C-alpha cells in the first residue's frame, strides 16, 4: 500500500508539473504517440510520425470551429466535463442500446498527453482526476491549442498542421470551411476514417457551426 500511494503521488506530481510547463512549453511527444510507436514495433509494421506543433493563430479559424462543433459544442461553457452530454449518452445507451462517447476536448487532451487509448475504468478514473487540474492550470485557448496539435488525424498523423499537409497539401492556416468539416468528421475514428467519406456527418457538423454563429 505504501508503494502504491507513493506511485500515485509521484504520478500526480509529474502531471501537475507537466501541466504547469505546458502553459508555455509545447509537448515534444505524448503518451498516445508513444503508444502508437510501441504498437508499430511490437506488430511489427511500418510507422512514420507526422507531427509539427504550430501556434493556434496559424490554425484556420474554420478548423478550430469545426473541431469544437464536432467534438465538444459546450467547450467554452463547461469546466472539463459536459454533464448534459454524459446524461444524453447514458440515455441513448439505456433506451436504444447505442453506446457513444461523451468525452470533452479537455478529457481527450488529458488522455492524449498522459494516458492511452485503452478502454478501462482505471484509465477513465485517472482521467477524471486530472481533468479539473488541467482546467485550473490551462486557459481554454491553450487547451484548444494543445488539443488541435496533438490529437490523431490518421495513422501516424498528429495535429492540425500534419493533417492539413497530409490530406490537402496546404498549411493549417489555409484550411477552408469545407476542408475543416472534412477533417473534423474523421476525429471519432481517425485510424479508419478518411476526409470526404462521411457526407451526412459533414452536414451535421456544418449545421452545428452555423447554429453556433460560425
């Protein structure tokens, strides 16, 4: 028990220090990027990482808006957890047997930075413990900037700049509204989806953007 308590203290001390540094320092890598590298070694299979961190001012506002509309419409209103979306997800699961995610942008950022893509109650519990700290230490603008730069957008493709260059051969600052919607639509399953293949979901995201004044 003593060793377990010490491990927890060390881990949360590391997370706290990391979050404080992330207010100013851009991450060189993330836990999920490391996980993907290890998976490629163990299978084995070819793996090439595309990752270039850019300031949020160099990411198209259309892409910023599309990602928020697709992933977390109440991002600027909640404090890390969207309890209304959690309730909706639970009701869908109970009423229709349809399971869907309710993670916020902050939750997904924490998962990418410090945890893994595994689905377990332990990982989720650790995530829930870190999210309030992330919201306390980081501004919403910085959370969004980090998120847009570290999330997966395809096999080995991380961040807005990498995805813009890979899929459309333009920098992230030049992504159009339609391209932004296409990119946002693949985020729920970036290892399987490709931009432009989900017309109905594209319409949903575009409609949300319009409703939100974008």
